[in-house]
């Protein structure tokens, strides 16, 4: 009985496709508008041209840029083959093909609608958990659709609605006096569908390569005597990479990301890493320390008399601005030979973080650096790109005031650990804003380090931030999700209680992932002098082990 019911339903569906008589059969062009929540977007059109058993889909938009890929989609209903072609901004031609089937999973619906002068029936289907409603007509005597994947066996799709919100609808149907040429141009490179789609998606992305498979290690190598504008330079015994790069001059309509891939070339341990830029807007810069030693950097002195080099802004010095803090995994690739049941180690770890807040400094010629703290002769290998993704609208760059970076990037060149900086004291930063700011906030990264059971790496500690004597925020950087990344850590030790070292919760970081910033709301900030303090109850030393905190803080705001 169930099989008979299914057959009846199928016959009803087929019958529904044949319900309307055909008005005519000719070469036609249909124009579609997109819409969202019943609001039409006339700036973006889809054009469907049909001649016999061939259909071509092309796109028109008032927002089209010169670097947009020119795409066409061809549907051959004789062979049921879909062909996509594209001409990229660089002139390259690519294409891909796939077989398609129509009518699968369609459920006939009782509603009808007149669209652009044609009577239409409705069907519904589910695609990737999305409810797709389709209105079609067979009065045109041909087949076609403006969205591959939502075709019907006999007729032309006139309207599509996705999840009751977004879709496309036909607004005009025209007869063509001449036969359109609908054969695809297959002169380009043929790609798999996934590769084709990736090329299209990435064709508008500006990717500036900073480092390409460069090694970061600890070796007795000479320090560069001078800056080289064209080559990758190494400092602090090879633990720091530095390069001057040319970034896009105009970036107001882009979202900006730092993307770094890393794998071990010999170091089995999780290490602190940083991607940073060196501002050169003042008399002194971090470059002075790299070239001439840490003592050439301005020193911050705590109330115990301990000094720390180059970590805090002064009237004549801007510290290195940290774009991204990351933590290497336990030996990915270099130690993938270690077998642990049910884990397949990846070839590398990719760290990716948005840094659009710093757009005002990520343009033109910029000194970009990467550091991994390690004492391994064969340490790590990194590739770094800064990527610019179009976002469809320009935004004014924000004002940026780097305030402090207590990450001792020059650790292997003697720069002090910030171990005593917070013990019975606060980090105190005096700075000046040149303009009145609105919607200001401090972009703040905080990670605790040191010791085992008693060290700040494994013990939650309150961070309190004060501006001009008023407490802005108090929170505890703590990550309890480190176990989620076990598969990135082949050399992580396994304990008798079933946990691995990489599973353990830590103060604001996990092996193999980025430490994300928090955004501390400030609001309006008047031009003039200000003071910011950070207080953390740092643990006492235990033998040769000290606890310390790697912080970076940048005031970001909009000019009034």
C-alpha cells in the first residue's frame, strides 16, 4: 500500500508540471532581481538566455568592480551537463563541468502565482538543510533556471525563495530576434568544481606574502649590521624574522586578516609566538633595539627598580604593535611519527585572525615581524600572509595608539622577562591622544606563563584595567577548551590520568591556537594626557621558575 501511495504522489507531481499549456517556444531572455524580506535589490541582476535545449546564465551588477571575475553558467539539457566559465582579473580563463539532474526531491505545492505575465506553479525541496521554494512556468515551451541546482523537469524557473527570506524573481521576459550564441568558451584551464569555486572566491583577495617557508630557530648567527629593505632579516639569534613589505595604499573597503602557517622543524614544545609591525612614527622605534641592542630602547622601571626594555609607549617611542599572538603546537609535522590511537596529525597549523582595526597602519611600506620564543637549533617553519578581503563598502580608518607590549620579543637577545613588572605593582602607562575620540576601546591580549602547578600558566589570575583612575574592566583570561586541539599536538605528553599536556587549561592560551583579544570599552576620550594601569597578582618565583604575563594593549577609536 505504501509503494502505491508513493507512485500516486510521483504521478501527481509529473502531472503538475504539465498542467499549463505551452504559449510558445522561442529564443528568450529573462531578467531576474534579487530580493530579501520582500525588498527588491535592483542593483544586482541575473540574466537567463535560452535557445532550444541550451541556457546561459550571466550576472550584471552596478557594484561590479574591474577586478571581479566575469562568470557565465551554461546548462545543456541534451546532455544534462552544467559548465561554468570565468575570466579572472588577470586575464586567466578557467572552467569546470558537472552533470546535473532535475526534478529530484521536488514536492508539488497547491499555490499558484502570476509572475511577469506567466502562470506559475510551486514546488518545494530541501537543499543542505535550507528550504527552497520554486515557482515555475511551462508556458514558455523551454527549460531553464537562473540558479543551477533548483531546476524543474519541464519549464522555466521564475522565482526562488530560500528559507522564506532571500531569493530571485523574474521581472521581464523578452523574445530574441536572433539566436544567441550559447556555447561555452572552453579555451581556459579546466578545474575541479571545488578548485574553480576557490579561484573565483579568492580572485578579489589581495594577499601580500611576508614570509614564505622561513625557518625560525636559535643559532649563533651574526646580527645584521643595517636594515635591508628587500630581504628577510633575522635577529635575536634567528628567533625573529623581519621584512619591509609593500601593502595596499587604499584599504578602506577591505577586511584585513593576518594568516600564518607553522610547523616544527625540530622543536617539540609549545612556544609563544607573535606577529607584529614596527611603527616608525617617532624618534625611536623597536628597530633601534633590533639593530643596536636592547639597551637602545627606552626602559620602563617598576617600583622595585627592575627595568624592562622597549615595552611601553613614551613621547619619543612607539612599541611594536602586536597583530596576532599564537602558540605553536607540540611538534606538528616534525613529530608526526609519534603514534597515538585515533589521532591523525595535520601537516601544519594555520593561525588566522582579523586585524582590520589596524587598517590605518597596514598600508604602504610597513616593517612586519614574526617571533617564536625557542632555544632549538632546528625550531619552526612559518609562512605569513596579510590578506585583504573586499567587504562592499568603505569605512574610515580608526585612530590607533599602541600603548604597551610586554611580550619580550627580543628574549633571545637579552630583553627582560616581565616577571616582576606586576608583582606588588601595576603596569602604568602615560600617553597622549592627539584628537578627541569616540567609541574608543582598548584591544587587549593577555596570557599568563610560568611554572607548573604553582605558576601563572595554570592558575587563573584577575586582570584589572584602569583608565585615569577609573576601573574599566576586571576579568580573568582563562582557556578551558585546550583539549579541543589535541589532534594538533603530536608530541604532547600523555599522563596516567588520561589527559595530555595540551589538554590542560591555561591562562588565556592553548597550544596550537591563537589567543584572541578582548575589547575593553572606553567610550569618549578627550585629546590630551591620560594614564592606563594594568594590575595582575603575579605568583611568587618557585626555584628557577618565574611567573610573568605577556600583554599587549592598543587604544582604538574614531576621530570626532
